[in-house]
C-alpha cells in the first residue's frame, strides 16, 4: 500500500519536514515533537513505513476494499452542518484513487479524546451566546450519529470520538461513497502514562457500548454508508 500525501491546497508532501511546513497541526510548536501523535503519524508514512501495513491489516480483517494507493490530506476539514464552531479537522484523511473508500485517521498518544459532551457544554456557557451554538453542534452530532435515538449516557461521551466518526460518515455520504473507516490510531511507547491509557480505554469502551459495537472494531450502517470504527495501535521503536 502506497501513499500520496498533499496539503489542502494541493502541494505534494514527501517528507516529515514538508508535512510540518505545509500541513502543520494546531499549535505545532507544542505538538510537533517525537512521541507526540501528530509527528509520529507523519513518521509512520515517511520514516517507519508502519501506517500502510496497519491499514492493510485492518481492512483485510473486516473484509473492506484494499486499495493499492491512498491519497491523503493532513488536517483535512469537514464542515459539520450544526452550529458555527468551524470545521472539524481530521489528523489525516485518505481516499483511494477511485474514491470508493474514505478513511479518517485520528492519531493519539496518551492525550484524551478531547472532553466529554457535558464538559464541552459547561465550558461553552461562558461564550457570548451562553453556549447555545455549541449545544446546537453537540446535539446535531449526536442526533446524526445515533439516528435520533441517543444513548442515556450521551453527556459522558468524548467529543473526539463522536465528532470524528460523524465527520467521516458525512464525508462519505455527501460524496456517495459506500465504504468508510475511522481509525483511532494510538502510537504506543513506554513513555506513555498507564493511567492516561487506561482512561482512554474506558472512554473507548463507553463509546463502543453506546453504539452497540465490539470494542475490537465493528461496522455500522448510516445514511447509505458502511462505516468501520476501530481503535488500533502502532508500537514506536
């Protein structure tokens, strides 16, 4: 499996250095470091050649289409049609040459999956609108992902898990793509906090249970899209 990586303006990215220059994450001085997820994602393509085999094994395991080449855009923006809080950015968004498969990658070390829905609501109350816009966004995401039947513990769900999954399905559905995959990819090392890893695993289990899917990965059908949802890891050298 090969990758062709481009910035959002179409410039080719052929190295970790170019990724940092042409498609940096938010606050790159803070996040672009070894053993941090943003840089390790770039290294998994251009230095270690670990991302391709990982994606291949995931797609093969769930009998999804396996392309020879994937075109990718770091920090790809998906417009969420609820509220006015800006676009939702994927760490890396991939599609095959025929656009028959979309893959969203959310890279992770031991940082949390953002904040719980209830915390996002609470923090937004200090905004000029008293949090109304954020609530529209949160409620829209939850209503879309759970097809109008949200779980009782919806306020406990972590924002990154629900927004990344929703964004991937939206991208596929709006482009009439039948197969999509969202991969929450952990770059694992001895440097990670065991307590934080355990916290993230609890968040993941809660999310999977809310959808009624296996924590080992599973497929949901939404709006004409078969979406594979999976968390996996790459061990760092």
